């Protein structure tokens, strides 16, 4: 017990280092937030334009390079605002009307038809504000930190905290090794001393000269019983896992007929999910994109790629691309995609994981009944501005004070919601 004060000191030292590292991280994060400038009206307008640009324009345009359409940096200096509004809203109409600039752009980009956008003047102006104010590289306005080096401050603080913890763990391991070596030396010295001392009883001599017999220990009933119990528990655990995993296809990652990379399209090029999966916000199912959607871009870019040629072949032979389905719920369960994405505001990554980082898509979530029910129990329901929920929320708060009004509170775990 004489080492207890030393052990307590080491534990206290560990918590002190941890608290210090966390405090440093919080302080750096706080300074980064304080240093960020307050967004003005122009920045707010450009921020709204950033979202519209990424959802509607980024699939064909970049700020500083030609993709399917021209680079947009400085477009406000080439054309008037009124001309740009008309062009974005309905470019085909301007081409058919014989507008010289419109016809020139149309011919320059191999007569590629630009989609029409039913946007208000304010929405188009916000996109133009984003294009005008976005810094080099396409970062959104206001994302650049006011203090040089503030960008990534959280990451730097986390790294510093990690260094402290790693150093502390190394110190603890070294101290433990030294303690073990010290105890072994002390035990050896005491044993040698006692062997030289002839004034020992027979019992003490027997204890001093006894040897460690591993064979005798392994043959004992206690050890055999413990080994049998561990084997039985492990076998039951493996069996239970296998039984509970029937029908669960988490991490399923089939090979697709065309090597389509979500990392390249959704991650690097920031193409919105809704551009390809057009029914994701309005249909029960998130549809598989048709080959025509692929050709909106690939009729102009990477036409010689072996993978893109497979799309051309499918179109020429008038046959669908046989994509392998990954996320598949049983027929006994009803699921409405738009109810979750449009009404519930659930992000794609909540169920599909970091899809924008996947070269080959796999099933990220288990999609089991328990997983869905837990989500319904834990997800608060957005009732703001919807009078339908007013009385329900009042009734819920009167009986469940302090608890959030979740999907489950609105009947989201009733059997008939998904099974009928």
C-alpha cells in the first residue's frame, strides 16, 4: 500500500493534463469565433446565393474553370444584371429570339442547352452576388477567417490536446514499467537474503522455495470450469449475433456496372443529390438517375472515358443501366423518402453516412427496426409555424414537462405507421 500515494498522484496528473488540453481547445475555438466578422447585408445575400449556386449551378459551372458551361468569375463585368437575369431564367428563349450574346455562348459551347430556372429576381441576384464576392477557389463569402491562421483553429487545438494526452500516456507507461522492475528487484533481493538466513521454520522454507507450476494450475477444476464457461458464453454470443444479423446488410458494397464515384461528383464537384436523384424531396422513393441526366454533363466532358462509353452504349441500345440496389427495406415495411427529407428535414448523411466521401457506395446504417424506432424516439419534431401541432404540443408538455416533442410523441412508433 506504500505505492498508493504515487498512484493517486499519477491519476490526478492525468486529469490535470486532460482538463488543461480541453481548456486550451475551448479557448482557441472561442478566439476563432470572436475573431470572425459579423456578416453584413451583402454577405448574407451572397451566403444565400452560395446555397442556390451549389444546388442549381455547380453541376455544370465553376467559378474559375470551364466545366460544361463557362467559368463564371467576372460574368457581372461582361453582361448587365438584367441580361443575366433573363439568361439564367430562360436561356433558350433568348437564343431563339436571336440575342447576339446568347447565340454566341450557345454556339461556343457546342449548342449545349442550359436548363431554365423558375427563380425570382432576388434569388438570381443572390447567385450573382456569390459569384462576384466568392474568394479564389470558390469558398463561400464569409468563410475566410479574419485573422490569418484562424482557419483550422479547432483542428490545431485538437492536435495540441492529442499531443498532451499522448505524452501523458507515454509517461504513465514508463512509470509503470519502472515500478514493475523495481518490485522484481526488491523481491529478488529479499528472496536471496532470506535464503542466507538459516533461522526459518519449515513452513517459511517451503513458501520461499516453492516454484510456479503452470501445469498444475491448468489441470485444476477451477481453471477448467472457467475455460468452459468462457467458451460457452463466446459460442452463445456468436450464435446470437448471427441470428440477429439475418436480413441485416450493413456494409453491403456491391460492384456496380459503371464505376460511378460519389466522392468525385458529390464531394469534389459539390453536385447536389437532388440534381441526379430528382424525386428525393417529392417521392416515396429516391429514384435512380436516368442515363439522360448523366449526359447533361458527359455529352461534353470525358466522352472518351471507358466508363462513360458504357452510358453511350446503354443509350444506343435503348436499355437501362443495371445498377445493383444497395439500400433495400423489406416489403412489410412502409417508408416514404420525401416524408423524411422534405417534411422532416433529415439530411442524406443521417441514413446514408458520409456519402460524399465514398468512391464505391455501401450501406452505412443497419436499417433495422430498432434503429428506426430509436431515431423516432430521439429526433425532436419541428412544430414551429405549424398550427396542426399546437394542441398536441400543449398536451404533451402538460404530461411530459421538460421532455422534447419527438416523432414518437406524435405516434411515430405505432405499428400501423410502418406496417399495415
